[in-house]
């Protein structure tokens, strides 16, 4: 069978199962099982078993579980909200104060947890009622919450970043460091949007009386809550950057630090620990089961020749190579909403990475843009999952209002993504400074 027919059958079968409502993990395993058997017979089944074992017995996957556990402990112990309250004291009477608080909180929380859905839910539950009570327009109360929650993907620790690095066969540490500048550029774009929009149209975020907080109290709250939490950031990101710890060791240090801080603030109890562990177990099993199908899927595509011939075809197109990359990102964005982050990476990276390498581009640069694209898909109407998270927490808001609020955030995202694609040093400079 020609490679393009095999490729069409494999991808067509996968999409058909998804459309029929089959869970993604079962769709992956069904496609692997059927086509490995059809193309290879009994050796195909042996390959599937070896792939499952090999994909899950990799030490580099451990940071995923540790990052999830670290975020669970920090959120459930209440430390994260104490940090948000401390940040709130510094904002004063800035235009769009609560929207800026959402952006600042989302950025800081992203450095403590790689869970975008959890961060979005917490920010929406906490800040949305306050914004509505202050007369904020839906565009300004919902939009920054959508964007800020998604920052968890783009600022270390990013569990999705670890998954992407493993599947793309790139350095986990370098990819986690590479997303730092793009992540903060994204947060900065949200700040510019909020301040600019609220300055031009004050009705979006009416001013309200703010309780004066003495400088001494602000400094004390910062010293008490923000500075200790910054040690977690250093334990996760700093030790990787200076080369004294691997990503797995950094994740373990960060998790240990989260338990120590939770205990120090008297936020750690047996019930909280048990809930954090069980939640981590559920999320980790879900992620790792999906990962189990990735290696076999990659080998299936390689066996049919799809990855090799697709790379050759893309490299021979009579258009600039950068536009081939742009087309790949456009396809990713179209698929990202209905499929979701992890399955999307599983499905596209085995196809895209050989093309990227054949075109001569840096895999780290492409993976950073890929993460940005996955985050963008989460907030892009009509399928973005974070839209429905906000809808579930703010039930008096229609999907039309949420969609309109998402448009400016999507535009901010597209600007940053264009910068990352067309100015590669923005994502490659920091990894280039890392200790070997």
C-alpha cells in the first residue's frame, strides 16, 4: 500500500472515532492495535506491548507527576490565594485594576503549577464575582481570566512542556527554560491590552474606592508570602538554568519545597495531603495512559513511510520554508480545540518534527511555538476548553459574551506567536545560556 493511502486510513480512522465520541485514549489504542496488526501481523502486537512498556518506563516522565503534585499542594493549602492577596495590595488605582490582578495572579500561579484548567477555574471563581460587583464589562472581566489561566502552559513548571519534549525527543530542561521569555511576553501583552483598553474606554472597568494600604504592610505581605514562594520558582527553574539539577531533580526539589511551605504556613493537614495525592494520581494516570499510545503511533507512521515521505514532500514545496511551518501551526490551531492539548501533541508531533528537521529549523524553537499554539487553541472559539470552564463557573454569562471577550486575548496571542515564529532568538537565547 502506498504511504499516502496508509496515512489517510490511519488519520481518517482516528478522526472518525473521535467524531463518534470515543475517548481519545481508546481511539489511539484502537488505531494502533488495528493497523499494527494489519500491516505487521503478530510482530505488530509485540511492538505495541514493547512500546507501551518503553514509553512509560522513562525516568524523564517523572517531572509530570511531581509538577502536578506541587501545584495540588500549593492550591489546596491556600498558599496560592495568600500570594494573590499580597499582589492585590500593590495595584492601587491602576486602570482595570482587577483585570490586572487576574493577569498578575495568573502569571505568578503559572510559576507554581502547570495546570491551566485549575488556574483558570480558581481565578474565575475568585475574581469574577468581584469584577461583576464593581461594574466591569464582560469583555474586561472574562477576557483576562481566559488568557491568564492559560499561562500555566507557557511558564515553568509546565507538565505539557515535559510531555512535548519527551515526544519530540528534545531536552526537557532546555524547552522549559525556552518558554520563559515567550510566557512573560504573553503576560505583558495582556497588561498592555488591559491598561490601553481601560484608558481609552473607562466604562470597561469603572474606578472604585480602594482601601489604602501602608507601604510597610505591603512590604510585610510581600516578604511573608511572595518571597518564600519565589524560592519554589528558583527550585524549579533556577536550578535547571544554572545546571545543578536535571528537570526531574528540579521537580522533586520544587515539590519538597511546596510541602515545607504548606507546613510552615499551617496549611498542610492529612486531609489536604490525601486529596492532593489522589488528585495527582488521577491526573497522572490519565496523562500517562495517553502517553502510552504515542510511541506505537510514531512507529506505526514510520513503518508506513508516512513521516519520511511527508518530510520530503514538505521540503520540496515551491514556497519559503517558514510558510510550511506557518501552515503546520494553522493545522494545529484548527485541530487543537476539539481534540485537546495532549492528544493534539501526540498526533501532530510525530508527523511535524521530521518535517521541521528536514527544513533545517531548531526543534526547540518549533516546540515553543507549538506550546503557544496549544494554549491559543484552549481559548479560541468555539471549541476552546477554557471557554467552557469559565462558562461553568460564571453561569450568568452567555457563550456569545465569553466568545467576544476571548477575541482581544486571541489577538494578543497571535501577535506574540508571530514574534516567536519570526524572531527565533526570543525562544532560543535563554537555552543557549544554560550550563551544559
